[in-house]
C-alpha cells in the first residue's frame, strides 16, 4: 500500500514503522543489548552505527527473528508483534538484506525471488505471478534486474538488488540493510543509495547498519549510535558531524585521518614481473602484472573485491603458485626456486592475510598458539625435541603488551578476542620478526575504530622504519589514507598506477570499474 | 546464529559424558526389563563380573589395552582432521607383522630381543596398511573414510587367504599358525606381580597394558608438546591456515595416518603375544571399531581414551559374564548395550547439552539471586 511520502517529523505522527521498547539480550556473560528503545519513522532512512560488538547485529537479528530478546517488545506500525523466526518477521513486513547474500547461485533471479513463497505445488503459476509483480516493483523503484539470468552470472551490485527485490516481493515495509556497501564500488554504492531514496519516497522505512560514517552522513535522515550494547545517542543527521559520531561510537576522541609525513622511497625490495596466476579451473585471475615495492613506502592495491587482488596477495605470500612470471626478493626468484610461505618468511616476507578467521588464525587455538603460527619452527621456540612452552608464553605476553592486545592473556582462546584484538595479535606476529616486506590484506576488516587507529599508526611506523608495505583493501578510504602510491586492479590487471597526491575517489572508482587512465 | 548450550570446561569433560553414560545404562536397563530379567541384578552382575574380582579386573584391563591402541589411533588421525575407520584392518595387518616376528624369533631369542622387533614390525605393518589410503587422500583426494573402510575388507580377505593357504599349521583344520616360541610370550601381569611378591589372579592382562599406557603418554607429548604435533593440529583444524603457515596438509595427512596405523598395529602385542600366542582369523574382533567409540568418548585425549577404554573393557568383560549367568541375555544383547553406550556418548552426544547447560545456569544464578 504505497502512499505519498509522509513527513517524518509531522506532529502527532502516525505510529512509527518500527518501534523497539526496552529490548534486552544477554549471551552468557555478555550483555549484548541493554534496554534498547528506538523507533524508525515511515518514509525515512535510519542509520545504525557502532563498533564491532556494540550490539547492532544482535539488535537487528532480534528484529529479524534470529535471536529472541529476553525482555522488551517490538511494535510494527504501532501494533505489538511476536517475532520468533524470520518467517514471523517477514509476515510483519520486515525484510533484511544480509552482508553475505542468501541467494541460491545456480538459480535464476526469478527462482530466487519465489523461493520459499511459492504458491501451490507447481512452479509455473508462482513464476508467472512473480514475473508480473516484479515488473511492477522494478518500475516503481528503478530496480532493474534481468529476471531470467542465473544469479552467479550477475555482478555483486545486481545480486544485492535481487536481495532487495526478494524482500519487497515478500511485502517488506521495513528494510534492514547490513553493511550493504562492503562489496560495492563507489559507483555501485551511489546507485544503491539512489534506490534507497526511492524506497524512502514510497514510504518504506530503511535501516542502514554500517560503520562507514561517510555513508551515514550522505544518505540517512536520523542516526542512532550504539556502544557496548546500549544506545549512546540519536540525532538528526543534519545536526551532527562524522567527528561527533566517531567520538560517540568509541567513547573518546579519535583521529579519523592517518597522520603521516611524505614517503621517501628507497631501493626496490620486492620486484614482481609479468606475474600470472590461474585459479583451479585454469582461468587467469592475475594477468601478467609487474610492479616494485620500495623500502619506505606503502603501496595500496585498490579494486572491487574479486578482481584478482586476493590471488595476487596469495601468490606473493607463496600460498598460490603462479603460472608465469617472477617475484624477486633479496636476490632470490621466489617463483623459480619454488619457495614456500615458510621459506619466504625466512627471507623477510611477512603476510597478514585478508581473511583472518579463514587463514590468519586457528580459531580453536589459544592466543599463544596462534602467536607462533608460521613461526613455530623458529629456534627460539624449541627446547630439544619439544616446543618451549615458557618461551612461547613469554613471547606472546610481550607481543600482547607491545601491541595493546586486550585482554593480555596468552592462554585465552583466540575466538574469545574481538576482531580488532585478533588482528593486532596477527599483526604483532608478522611484524615482530622484523620483516623487510610486509603484505597486508584488509588491514582493518572487522576491526573497530579504536583499533583501526592503532593499526594504521603501526603500519605507517613500519614504513618510516624503511620497510616495504603492500596493502590490499576494499575500503577506498583506507587506501587513500595509508598509501603513498596506489595500484588499481580490475579483472586481474593493473589498470593504472596513481600517486597518492593525484588520487581522488572518483578517479579510482572509474579505474576500479575498468576505465583506463586515458582520460586522466 | 544458533549455538549449542555452552558448558563450563569441567562439565564438558566430566559431567556430560557421565550423563550420557547413565542415560545409556538406563535405556539398557529398560531393554533388560523387557527381556524379563531384573535390570538391577543385571547391573550388579555386570559390575561384579568386570570389576568385582581380580580376574575380572585383569580381563577388563586386557580388553582395555586393545581399545587404547585403537582409540589412540583414531585420536591421532582425528587431530589431523582425518576420520580413520580403518583401525580394524590396520590392527589386523599390524598383528601379522608382530606374529611373523614372533614365529621367526620366538623359539630362538629371548623376550627382551623379540619385544622391540615385534613392536617395530607391528607398527610398520600397521603404518604401511594406513599409508595407502593416506596417500590416496593426499594425492588423489580419495576420501579416507571410504578407503579405510574398504581396506578393512581387503585386510580381512588377505589375512584369511594367508592363514588358510600360507601360514596355516600343516595338518590341521582351523586357519591359524603354529604356536609362537616362548620367547615371544608377553609376561603376564600375574607373573610379574608374583615376582614382586604380590599375588594376583591369573588373567590375560599382560605387559602390553604398560606399553599402551606408554603409547598414550607418547601421543600426548607428540600432539601437544612438539612442533610436529602443532603442525598436525593446525592442519587438522584449519587447512588454509596450515598452508599460510607453510605446513603442507597433504604431508601431515600421510604422516598422521602412518602414526595412526602404527598405533593400531600394536594391538597384536596384546592380543597375540599376550594371549593367543598364534595368529588366527579375526583376532582384532572389532576392537578397531570400538576404538572409534573410545576416542569419541575420550574426547580424543589420551587420558580420556584411557578412561573410555577401561569402560569399554569393563562392558566387554562384564557383558560376557552377564551372558553366562543370565541365559536370556546372550552375546548379542551385550553388543546392544555397547551400542547404546556408543549411541549416547557419540552420536547423541549433544542431546543433553542444552538441558544440562540450562540446569547449570540455573544453579549458577541462584547464589546471585540470594545476594
């Protein structure tokens, strides 16, 4: 029932699209949500921000029926609803677009949209019905999506539109988006925000969960800040600033920009020539790239995720064997000599992997066991045929204190640490052995603002100590903040190299989308 | 994100297995009742038969020795992320190695010389039998669960062939070898204790029990205190992290299976040198499979495996006593009881987890509320 846009601030306004009252949730000792009350008006975009572990996801999962609150109530359009499962949430008109899409990749768009809400035993009727409905939705919201294409063939931005269509087809009046821009180019993100604007105009309520302050400032009407499970502030977006929001999130003043002096690049430490990396199916993911990493500089590799950066990083670290080309470090050709990750570490090549939980740590291990991963053969950790437990523990404690890992308890399981503290420990492990070259994938993925500041400072300090750093990140802000030189990757090729001083977000965005430097 | 009930460490290790065990025994009692016997009397018989006499204890620990070897074998593979179902076949072939050494040296060398050679032969034969599935897994990606199961059948067929056609004692019907020479007899516990001046009833419990305990200690040190064990556990828990750390998962696959097979291969030390004194058809008698349950129940930790092995040893010994004294409960019934224990401690392990967590949380809350 689309109605003309309502004024979000109209006096004696109609009931809010969604209202939460006194939501409380604990996980064991963790008080994830403390008496949360907040409401979202119809026809508005409401931002929800907070650090990792602040309780935003828990709150949204309660609204969407994944978790049950221990206290409090949920009201949809002024009516109390009991939400026990996502089905209940959908029935109440709540839709959610998850950070990781919930699509069946081998199904067409149409089949995905119908999945779970088929009518009757035969598919044909449902599909025809859906086709008509979707044509209307597509028209109304400018959600242009090829209905008969298999989802895996669609770009990520379009897959996200399918998720939104799915929610709308199920009658969502309230749409929750969890970190929607994490996988998008700036241009795609722009398109998404335009679409959200249309939804707002149609009277839908949109909740945008994110940690990117810039997006909050750009598209939301109001913003709610959470910290440690509680709401610490709610303001109209036009009355606040990124600095104020960041301070609210962290609870103290933070530096949003990386402070660094101009770089003084020295000799090349790592030289990559004509490197080609194939994936399992024999498709080239990195297509003959060449570049140098010099002492005392940070090279940023920008690109939409999935354009070969991961494969490049893994080939440099020795995890993936390249099919062609050379990587030279300290007089060794790492490719020809077939040096593995451990031998490369001995040569002074350290690597903080992109996906910490998949590769950087063993989640079932304690902090001290993780602090020697990859370095477990070092003489300092041996005592005869056994591992030197005392040395391992002392070393881990030292790292934890030096890198502000909290709590500094070597025997605690790594999974009990927050993402930021895990990352600090991984970073400590990789830089404490004094590498010459440091490869860092997604330095601050899943890391809270306070820790981001710390990690960025460490990286810049390493640069100033004469190390060569390569940073791969899908966060353009991070690349712009840290890098002295930026390589942009698209479809496995380096489509351009930009000095930091010449780089703008628009320029990089175009290059990330595959437009060559020609116009620059 | 639905998580199972989270339990404190002690409850996870002690209380949960205990609750599962009790549930299995209660259900077994119901089955006994249905058969028309008194569960109470059956339970008493089971306990008395396994732990009530010196002879019973001897038999219990003798069975437990087999289960410890096979349980440790499963656990080592498990820590490397592999499910070795082939303990039965590896024990069978390992026993062949041990038995051949015993046949060869038993009559002409003293025990102290035979023992190390027999241990090495058993371990090497067992490891060799595990190597093929391991290599197939590492190189070809053939699933180790499938290949180890198939290798149990191949081992059984091969051994039957050898015992019927090659190793059989000439002039007899049953497929078994001649008796080993006395130099290949494991010292019995009763004899060893008698030398120390302690009288202990005769039972097949023998020196191999101490070897099994030694193997348990060795496994603990290897897995938790050496860099090889570290690499093993990394590869077992996160292959991507192993590659990242420069550990080759396929090398770990092969190495851990070699150790696993070697441990299973030691079963012959207890069964053949300790008790049978010859190689005979199907001497592992399912111990390789019981080892899976033992490892599962013992949480793949050597100490837990020791406890679980003793439990299953007691079930085996008490069970045969039970079938002897209660005619309505035959051998198959005893297998049913063992099966229930495996079912509750293994497959249904998590059934009581959430309720238990809730109960513990309730108790934990109480003192708080009283404040």
